[in-house]
């Protein structure tokens, strides 16, 4: 989140005044870091379930075509059919507990689907998660 947006959210939360929503997006891949197919439908549903539970709802866009460069494999390009799952989140729902649960889910997604990076966008700012340890 941009520094100015963080300040606005922080002031609003301290004052207890309502604020617009935060747009959160997660990229669900269809292939692992080596190009092998994964159970993308299962992970899309799992992502919807997590965002619905934590933030009251989520929607998945139809598959798009994406590419990721695997630098550990000599720059091999991995093409996949990425699904974007998004949620409009009330800032008050972004608690330390919900963020920890979201981070835990993203680590599990990355680890169990053998990703090099899991992509999360918060209000237009991309966050690439590459550390998937338990």
C-alpha cells in the first residue's frame, strides 16, 4: 500500500471513521515453477474460501494468460492460465490476525504448488512473496 494510503487508513482507523475499501488481488497459477500443471481449480476455490472467510467475499476472474521468468532455471519462461481472485476489503478487517492468516495461506499456496513467487496486489501495489517456509 502506498505510504499516503497507509496514513489515511491509519488515521481513519484511529478515529473510527468509515473509509472506502482496499482492493486486494491474488494471482492463482495453473502451473508450477517448472511448467508442470497444478490443481488450479482447487487453489482458486481455496483462495475464494480464504478471502470470503477473512473479508466477507471474493470473486475470481476467468483465466488469463500469464508468464513468469524462472531465473533459477536459466530464465526459462513459464506460461500459464492465471486466475485473478479479488476482494474489496473494509480496512478494519485488515487486522494482524487476518493478515497473518492470509500470509500463511499464500505461503502454503506457494509451497504446495512449487511456485517461485506468489503475487498479491493491495490497492495497486504488487507484493511478490517468495518465502514459503512454514
